[in-house]
C-alpha cells in the first residue's frame, strides 16, 4: 500500500475504476456488476473520491509510523 494521488483517483473514478485504484477489489467487482450502482453509485464516487484518498493516505502514514 502506498500513498495515492487525488488527480489520478478522480480520473480513474470517472472511468469507473476508483475502487480498484484504492485497492478495494470486492467493491470494484460489485460496482462493475451493477453498472456503477445504476450510475448513482458512480456519481457519488466522483464526489467522495477526494476524501477517500485522504483517508487512504492518512491510514498509510499511521501504519508506516508504527514500524
């Protein structure tokens, strides 16, 4: 796991691959099977991806400080 870039995350979320970029493989499969939650989940993901990247990066830093 490494820190993620918000710009890349937004681009990948636009193409429906935001969960994959963040390492959330099960969610990504569900996302693709449902067509982005009938586009509702897709639109929500575009809005929330920035905060999800922030949370991912914060967890990354916390985990690396413990080592």
